[in-house]
């Protein structure tokens, strides 16, 4: 194995650990525990567990470890800890490092559950949170204090697709010694170089592009060995957010095809967004890859010009028109995952972001006509034709 491999090679071979049978495809070690040769070995392992040794699947498992090592290699990081879901990863990354009295700064444009952790859970345990408009560096500058412990943001926000400048926010955070924690789901491991750009901790919901085929829940926290083994692991191994070995295997196999899938999905998303821009049934076509997107220059420098696999369409006529549009489409499914091979359409205001107050929805641009559209692997022309006929229906 080589540290110099590019992402695509890491995604196929990184972290592999073969059993005595020398299998080609990664083995699923579907076991909760591991047998010790004698009592002395058990004692020694509890005292110090080596990198190729295991105690209990809540702490670690060979299949889970392969997934962790593969995604860490792909991100150019030292280590990773896999979790039962993306939310277990967000919670694990933040809660493991924070204590009562700490201060964090968070972007306010967050997925509903991320916002819940920051706004409702962390504050309940005495963490002081300042929210900012993540796209406004002046607000980050004003909010970050000498005692700020961490900053948190989605590098591309769900569902309004704001792109946050990782390098600039990291510079401000690092000046006071704060850690930069990035939920990188929408940027994807394929397009993002978040660690290189200054993120200290990168979090993914593996449920999205890493699986990419809607099969399993999973998540992962990626960082330095010190942070993963010293801060995250003690928290997660005792609180039980571990990824199951079977789901880890699904994610491992997902990583092998991820670049092909995500590139194809992003190319289709770009094509569809360009074709829909200015459509008379749309108030706005939001897609980071469009030249008209407010942070398109940043998309060029931070994401190599790739706008991701999701676009958001603000349909004229509010909720009724949005529902008519959803119900008229024949190819995408109405659901709430993203990054899947199947295109998925979501109405955030009544589902994923339902919990937000009307004022928060207005502030974040989650209008009643907004549809989040995760572009799948179908033919882009078929998708476009389906969207166009559904837009017509929405205006009747
Ligand atoms: C930005 C973001 N973070 C975290 C999550 C949570 O992931 P999971 O559903 O795997 O817990 C999601 C899910 O939609 C998301 O969009």
C-alpha cells in the first residue's frame, strides 16, 4: 500500500486486510468479539490494544477497520472512526471534544439534525454557541473568540447549497487554536480536499455517496491519529455509536465505485441545472456549479469546479406547486436520502427541515416552493425531460 496513491487507487485498495485465505474481495468479519489464546493475552489486550488487534466490535472490528483506513487514506488523513450513521459521526466529533463552558461558532445553514445537536443538545450541556452566516467571513471573524474551542459548518449546506470557504475560516479558527470541524457530505470525498485546505476533523454521512445505492446507514469521523484515538474513540466506544461490520463492508465496496458514480451524477446535475436556469416555472435554480451561483468562484478553487450531485429548485407557486411537481415526476422517487444511484426529490420545508420555525426557514431560504433534487445515475436527458414536464404540471 502506498501513501502516494491518488484517491481512486486508495478507494479500491486502501486499508485492505486479508485473512489467511487471501480473499480478493474484503471479508465480512460478522463477529462481535474475538477469542484470546489465554487469560494473559486478554489482560494484555485490555491494557493496550495494537492496531491489528481487536477486543469487541463496539471498539473495533477488522471489516470496520478496513473501511476506516480506506477512507482515511482517501482523504489524506492519519485515521478515522466509523459510526452507525452520519448523525452519530457529527455528534461524536463535537460531543467528544466539548465540555460545559466551551464556546463554538457554527454556520446557521445546517441540516435539521445537525442544527438540533448544536442548538439543542450542546447548549443543554452548557456549551455556548454563536451562529453566523457561514458565507460571510466578517461574521466568522467577529464571532471567533480567543477561547473558541471549535468551529462547525457544512462545507456545502443542505438544502440551500451555500459553499463555505474552508481555508479562510480555518485561518481565523487556527489563529485562536480552535478546531475546524466540517460536515462534508455535499462536497463529497470525490471533489473535496478539506483536510489539505485546513479542516481538522471531517465528517461524512456514509449513507449518502459512499454507499451511493441506498442500502445502509453509516458515518465516519476523519482526523489525526491523536484526535481519533485520544478523543473520539474513548467517547464512541463507551457510548455505542459503532458501525456494524456488515454496513462497513457495504461502505467499503461503495468506496470502490464512488468516484465513477459521483462524477457521473455531478456531470448530470451540471447539465440539468444549466438547462433549467431561467425556466419560467422557477424562482431560482440553485446549483454551485452554475456561474451565477454566489460562491461559484469558491467552487472553482475549493472543489475543482465541481458543483456536487444535488441541485435545489425553487418552484413558483409555493407548497401546492412544489407538491404538484413532486407528484408529477415519474423517474425520481420522493424520499429524503441523497447521493443515491436513484434520483431523489425532497421537499425540505415539510420533511428534513420541518422542525425549523417559519422565521428560520425564511432566514435560510428554505421556501415553501423549494425542492432538493439529488441527481442519480439515470440518463440526464430522461431526467431533464421528466423535470420539465413536471414543472409544466406544477404551474397549472
Ligand atoms: C449534511 C448532512 N449531515 C449529516 C446527515 C446525517 O446522515 P445520516 O442520515 O447518515 O445520519 C445528513 C443526512 O441527510 C446530511 O445531509
